[in-house]
C-alpha cells in the first residue's frame, strides 16, 4: 500500500503558490519527494534549508535526513520499487502486443515483446502507446510494470482456453478501432504464432515470423529453417522470438483499460475438447522435459519407479539396464536408443559411456547420482552427488512427499 | 469413408549440411496422410518436377505425385489454391514451417483464407474422422496434447510431435509417376527487396545485474560465474545431497 | 540265378529315378536369375576344387576329413564299379575285387560317420542325417555280400531266395538313399549339388587360395531391388544353398547365434532350400533360429516357416530380424566346407528390405538418411570433418595435390574416442617422416555401413563421389585406420572405378603400413612393459582381407608375446560391430561384445589390442571392470621414442 505514491494535486499546487495561506505549513511539512508530471524527481529550491533562530537561512548538509519525520520515512527498498510513471495522453498511434499469457500471466517472452514495443515507439515519430490484448481469465497483477500503457482485456468465456477464431474476430475489431501501427505476437507454440498468422492472413499483411532484431524501420528475422537472417522493412505484423527485446524495468505504465465493443463472435469451426491427461510416464522420451534415468547402479527398482512417480519424472535407462531386462527397450537413452531433449536429466548409477552421452547432448542440466566421483557422467553433470543411489533416492522421495503434502494442505486451506 | 487427403511437400534443408532433403514436418505430413488415406493420398508440390528430393518423399511408397510446375521465385499460394479449389478435398496437410525460403509458416493460413476453410495449427495426430468431423490432437510443449474437433474440409499444419515419416526407400522413389501441371506463378515482388545472409548466432542473454549501489556492483563483479564445471557433493549427508538435487529441480521448475 | 537280374534292375530303376530327380532339381535352380558362368571350365576345375579347396576347409577337422575321403571316395568308386559290374556285367576278377575294396573303404568311412553320430554335437542336424550312416553301411554291406559270389569268394547262389530278398531290400535302402535321395532332396543331395556348386561357384576367385569378399553391386533401376523371393537369387546361389550338408560349422561360429539373436546361418540356408523347393521347414532337424525367451513376440518355431520360389521370403519363410542380426563377419563363410556364401545372400535380402520396403530396423533409417544428407552416419556437419586435426598440421590434398600416402581418415573423425587413434597414427607417421596428406572435408563416408544395411544405391553414390575426388589427386598409397573403409576401398570400389582413380594405388591398413615402417627401421620403439596383451582380429581386416600377421608383428616388435585367444585369426569372433548390427540392434540373450570380452578375459590379458575403431567402441562398451582396449596405433605411439632435434 505505502509503496504506491499517491499524489495530491491540491497540496502540490499550494506548495507551488507562495501566496497561498496554507503555503507555509505545506512547504514545511517534510515531503519525501515531489515528482513532476514525467515522473522525475523535482526539488523545490525554496525548500532547501530552513530559517535558523537568528532569522538567517541555513542549508542543511545532512539533506534533511536529520529532521525527516519518522512517520514519512520510507525504507530504501521500498523507494526502489516506486518507479517513475510513464504516461501517454492522447496517443498518436498504437502498437498492439498480444501476449501468450501462459497460465494467465505475462511470460518472460511476453515481457520482452512489451519492452520491444516501447523501443519501437521511441523510434517512431509521435506519441505512441503500447496496448496489450489479453484474453480469458487473467492472473496478472503487474501490467503496469511490464510496460502496458493501455490494456484490452477480453475475459468473456468465448475467448477462454483454445479459441483462435474468436480471438481473431476480436483482433479484427481492434484493428478497425485502433488501426495499430504494428501488431506484435510472440512467435511461440503457446498460440502466439498461430494467432499472428491468422491475423496476417485475414488482413492480407505479409508478416515477419521469427523476428529477433526489430526497429521501427528494419527487421531481421530468421528464415530458411533457421539458417538465414532476412533483413527487411519492418512490416505491420511481427511474430517475435524470445529475447527480441529487453523487458521494461525502469518505468511504470498506466495500463488504462480500453473498451472494445460490438464484437460478435460466431460459432467456431474448431471446438476445444480440452487438454488431454498426459501421464508423465507416457510422454515420449524425446519430448519429456524431466527424465529420471536408471543405469547399472540401480539395485532397488521398485524404489526407482516410485521416485519417478512421486517426482512426476519420465523414466529413462541406460542400455545395460535395458539389456538386463529391468527397463523396456523404448526407455533406452543414447546412440542406439532415444536422443532426449529434457531440461533436467537426472542420471542415477549411469557411468556415462560415449554412446549414452550422445543421447543427452541436448539436455540443459544434467544431475548425476553415482558412487564413482571420477566417472564421465559426473564430469558432464551440473550437479553431482557421490553416494549410493538407494540412500539418496530414499531421501529424495521423502522430500518430494513432504512437498506434495505441503502443497495439498495449502490447497485445502485455500478452498 | 476414406477422406480425400492432400499432403503438401516442400524442399527441406538439412540443418548441418544445408543440403536439400525431405523436410521433417512435410514428411510427417505425408506419413499422417498415408495413415488417413493410404494409397489414395495425393501429394502435391509446387516447383521443379525434376528436383531429386521429391523422390525421397516418393520413397515412402507413393505411387504418384503431382507437381505444379513453377519458377522458384514465384509465390506458391495462388497456384496451390487454384489447384485445391478444383479438387474435392477433405484435408490438406502442410508442415508448420518450411525449411527453406522465408519459413514464415503462412502457407496454411493463406490457403485457408483463400479457400475459406478452417485451419488447425500444430497437429500431432488426426485421431478419427466421423460424419464429416475430425478429431484432432494439437501438440503443446513437452508432450502435452489438446483435443479439438473440426469440420471437414480443413487445413492442418503438422507438428514435429506427429509420427515421424517412415523410411524412404530407393526403389519406389525411382518408380514414382510424376504428374506435372504447368502453372504460371507471379514473381514474389516483396521478397526481391529483402537481403539474406547466413544466420548469425544469437548470444544467449546474460543475466544482467542492474546494480543500484556500488556494493551491488561489486558483488556482481566478483560473484562466481554461473556454468563452467559442475558442483560435486561428496561428504555431505545423503539428506543434504538429496536436498541439493531437490532444490535444483524446483529451481528448474520441473516439479510442481 | 535269381539275384542276377534283380540288383541290375533295381540299380537301373533307381538310377533312372535319381536322374529324373536331379533334372527336376536342376530346373528348380534354373528358376533363379541368370548369371554368366563358364560351364565347361567350371566342370573341369571341379575335381581340383574338391580335392584342394574344399578339402582344405574340411581338413580343419581331421577326423571328418578322413572319414569323408573314405566314405565319399569309396562310394564314388564303388558306384562306378557297381554300374560296371551289375549293369554292364563287366565281371573280371580284378574289377570285382576292386569293387570289394572300394566298398570296404566306404564301409569303414560310414562306420566312422556312424560313430560320430552316436553322440552328435548340437550343431549337427538330426532327422534324415541320422539315417545316412546307416544307409551307407547298408549299401556297402549289401553290395559286399552281393559281390562276394561274383568275386568268387562265395559260391554262386549262396543264401538262396531269402538272402536274395534281404539283399534286395538292402539295395533298395542303400541305393534309395544314395541315388534316389540325391536327386529328390535326401541328405545325399549334397554330393550332387555340392559338386556342381563347386563347378559353378559365384566367386571362383576363392579357389586356389584366393580371396573374394567384396559384395557384388546391386542392379539399380527397374521394378525391384535386391532379393525378395528365392527366384530373385542368381541360379548358382540357389544351387549353392542346395549344397549345404547341415554340418552346422557355421552355426557353431556365428556370433549372433551364440548371442541368442534370432539367426542360425545353417537354418537360414535350409530356409532358402525350403524356399527354392517350396513347402515348409517341418523336416528340418537342426537347431532353430534362437528364440528370445524374455521377448514378447515368440520367434518362429520350426515347422511354421513356409516358402516357395515366388513367395516373398520375409513373409512367412524367415523373419526380417534374422537377416538384421548378422554382423557380416564372414565366420560362417570361412568355416563352411561347401563354400556357401551366407553373407551375400543375407545382404541381397537386406537390399530388398531397405531399397524396396524402406524397412531398416531401429536407427537404420535415421542413419541412412544422415548418410544421404551429410555423408556421415551421425548427421554431423560435413564441414566439421577436419575439426579433429586442427592441431595436427596435416596437409590437405586440395592444396597439396600429391603425396606418397593419402591418409583416409574415415568417420572416426567425428568421434572423440576414435580421434585418439587417428592422432596416434598421425604421430607415428610424422615420426617416420611420411609424406602424407588427407582429403579433409572432401572425404565422405566410405559407404560400408549403407551397403551392409542394404542401401546399395547410397553406397554406389558415395563410392562414385569418393572416386571422383580421389581421381583429382596423385598418391601411391591409401592408408586407413578403419578396416571397413579399407575393405571398401580395396575390394569394392573397383566395380565403380571407371576413371581408374585407384589404379596402381596400394590400399593398406594402418597396421600393414606401420609394420612396413617398423621393418624399414623408420620408427624407434621402446619395449612394452605393461602386462599381458592379447589381440583381437577385426573381421574386416582378417577374414575379409587376410591380414593376420602385420598386427602381430607390430606387437612383437614391442616385445609383446601375444596371448592368443582361443578364437583368433580366421576363427576370430566378431566384436558385434559389423554389418550395421549395432544400429539395427536386434535383441538377443547376450551382447556379442560381452562374449568377445570373455574371450579376452580368459587369456588373462590386461590389455586387448585391436586394429579398428569400431571394435574399440564395441569392446569399450562392455561394462567395467574389464581389460583395457587400445588400437595398435595407440600402443605403438605410446612406445615411440621421439627424437629430440
Ligand atoms: C554400439 C554401441 C551402442 C550403444 N548404445 C548405447 C545407448 O544407446 N545407450 C546406453 O545407455 N548405452 C549404450 N551403449 C552401452 C554403453 O557403452 C555402456 O555400456 C552403457 O551405457 C553403460 O551403462 P551404465 O552406465 O548403466 O553401466 P555401467 O557402466 O556399469 O555404470 C554403472 C554406474 O553406476 C555406478 N554405481 C554402481 N553402483 C552404484 C550405486 N549403488 N549407487 C550409485 N551409483 C552406482 C557406477 O559407479 C557406474 O558409474 C552402447 C554401446 C555400444 C558398443
Ligand atoms: S556373417 Fe557372421 S553373423 Fe552373419 S551369419 Fe555368418 S557368422 Fe553369423
Ligand atoms: S552352410 Fe555350410 S557350414 Fe553351414 S551347415 Fe551348411 S554346409 Fe555346414
């Protein structure tokens, strides 16, 4: 509450007007800071110092710190969070960003694009506002900090979930209403590139897909299956890669709502039947994001399977584990098995033979549990723990169970 | 009823060698087409009928394929939509993105717009077709799937999560019947002005520390850099080791 | 006398039936594809081939070779004389005595065959083959008894009608087996088919101590590729299958069979016989293709395989997995007394599966696709082929144009382990001041893998492109550390070398080349002080190219006395890495490499020397603890005394 600066225009006006009867009392009240319309800190030169007992003006070299009233003092941390407000009155043009809003929140990708939108605004003549169009239920509370000047939030049920056609209809309305200078979409699997492409096709625009270096004038986007950089004039519709811009972090924005009326959504041709229930153990190994993989160093297989279930990990195996009949063949990771792309690969009792390593070349983080600190898997791993697999898996299981229990309680509390 | 399915194929590009090849997603599109329509699947390419890569597609067991003969610089969409309009077609399958040229992934959308059909993006599978309605599985990240139904006819772009293309065999590839149709495409004028260069590697964004104070800056400058060789835990207790792993799993957001 | 005419009639009738059967058999072979063979020269060469080459193989088992000489020699001689005596009534004493002698010889042989069959090893087929020695004995005894009166030892008419009848039965049994059975598919078929097989062998180069191991190029284009049906084999291949004596020598040597993979080379050849003649394998009485006990899908049990000359082989006769289990190690071919070419047949059938069906199992299709798109099996960027030698200062042919030695690096260039071998070899060449250059990024996969996986189209394309590159440069020798590439360059590229790129060029394996350097004193080597060392003969170096000695000489030059494994030299057991077997990876009960490592361990060696990067990879894939695995180049480089300049 207290970190939001509330401006009091009347008070500010009195402070400025030395003839006002209340001027003295206002001016002498120790104010934390006064901000100008652009959000910049303003100093009142008249207020610097105070009149000493002999009637002379004294400048306090302690910068008033000595006399700061206790009640008004803000902690340094809080002061940092209060960012200057970026205000756009009567914008000349709009740049519309349609974020993915994965899980109802702005993703990192979305924020990068909002940041980019502002850099684009700054290179275009005139006063531009960045508009975010959000569909469905929103859990986002910080549109202002992400750089949203104007917000169009369409929360009606027809936009909920998978509804590209309804969303497209809404976007064409927005096009008519705002005539945005640019449309920016995340080029993502979460619906951004789909919606962007739909809009481009509907509007007959030639979009830039996989764009990653964009200014108001020039756009560089990937082509030829990622092998080319195509430089071209910045088109109206852009689908942008991750890290195409820097997210906003030094200003606040108004996030003023814009209403769009009269959208009539017709019956969609695509009917959403919902997400499928995909069991982590049924996810194809190549697509799994978290793999718990077993090698020759696993001796308690029941425990291994249990840990995989509790952690929600997809199971993998070395060839030896498969050869010995403990794991099915399609679980084998490596040269003659599957080449996996997991973000986290937890290798338990796997020595790290070349043929196995070939299969995990694309994994981000490898974690090793092994008794042998000198084995190749430990050399490859970001984190290795040296010890008996059974002991460590047992502890891991306890941790996972405790966490599960905790989050269940939390849920039942909330209910 | 066996649906009339057309798979559109393009010339792919191997990411390592840059050589022409059967495109990954188009291959999957043909595979899905074969699953749905079997031998009756039509396979359509716009471009040069002499292109050897077409035989790699044909090697999947296609008795024939149709090539709309056109110059490489020409836009494929008008020729395709003209052709597709003439035929009685239920499903058009494409890749999500081509491996050569602009790779914008717009072809299915432009075709859908021209034909007035719905388009379904990133299809992992078409599960069933009943009474003119298809049940389609869409690919979401990390093995997740969404089920969607759509009325025929429609256009679907096939994701990498779809069943992989079967092996291409030399013999059938040599014997395919190429039916080439002359079309006159217009040169893609917009593209003429573009400049193309080999892709520059994009450096991964570093975690920039916006230091507010000198102390922060100092800390940022002297902090141990991330990455490099991994951390090895030897002498800690099993519980501590497990905790370290668990923390990493939480940090990486793989357990929920 | 009663028995005077009966045997004669029987002999003539059975002879006639035998001839009819033989003609029918010939017509079965003729269902195969035409192949040019010099009939007359072949027939003329046949006895020599039998006495020399075939015997050379049989001779490895002294017991059997003597037995066979006695039985077969006795039989052939006595048959000629029987016809002379009983059909043409040449009844001179000397002839009848000769006949008696031949029969006794045969009887002795048959007796030893019988003895061996009392407690036969598992590799031998049972069924009719158990009957054969008895039939042989019956034949010999019958005619001995018959001939005794003719020879005047016994009075004419001895024994009366009863004996005559008994002897007639004997004649029917004996001659039925030997003449009728020969033409109508009995065990004795092997004599007739075997003789013709020797005469019309598809690789006549193999006779007289020669070697012919390169695969024959597939005909590209046309309605089908490879062998789909038995009738797609060349006629003399079909004839070859018919020559099989079901001795099971191949089975005993086959690494895939021993590992419990679903391949028994003997059964495979018998399946081909079933295919060419039509019918089922119900009569087969040997070991089946192994059936994996832990696998879900049960393999075919004997009796369920059906085939016909014009039926698709993999649809009912044999499982595709049987074909994909083979490592193309040629142990079976090396061992076969009938000189049957298993590997040719297997690859021919694989060609159909890959080039027509697009059905190469497991990683096969991916690997082939990579080879097509990047010229290497793992799909690495072709431009990174020379990365390994960035610090080696190796001249590249593109700039150098000519050198004494062209170092064929092979796909080991992309593999970190193999690079250690390559570097060691480069170090040795530098120490010996060899004028060497590499092709660099212009080199491509040799095509070995594609060819063994049945994709001859890709092999031929690679061979042609490699040859085109080679033809631009001049060099005297090609040396490679990869026996597979060595085999292709040396034995298989010639079929496509229209430009003469390899004409007058010596293709050498690095062990041969290094041995030359050591013999010439170009390398100073320290004695090796490690523990016991054994040597594993790579199939593609040994059996394919006959190089058994150079590696051993090299080790000896380091003062190493090789502790030989029981299976070494031409009997070396494959590491499991050939023929694309690691890629098709057909499950068995055990890993071939594990068995080979057991062979190594049995010698008590701490180090196994090899001459092949693939063997190195396979043997190092065996879980530790196990003896160390090193290429000979690595061992040598370790002992190199570098001169300080
Ligand atoms: C052609 C070829 C292809 C191959 N393809 C593949 C492939 O695709 N995938 C594959 O995985 N392999 C493959 N291999 C096999 C590979 O070379 C190795 O043999 C295999 O990966 C080893 O498996 P491992 O690490 O489970 O077993 P090991 O090498 O035996 O390693 C077991 C590890 O567990 C540790 N350990 C033992 N006990 C414990 C304990 N109680 N707690 C914790 N740690 C313990 C040991 O220190 C050791 O590091 C291939 C080999 C070849 C030759
Ligand atoms: S080549 Fe080797 S693996 Fe193949 S059948 Fe013969 S012995 Fe067996
Ligand atoms: S193929 Fe040769 S080695 Fe094998 S059983 Fe027949 S004759 Fe014997």
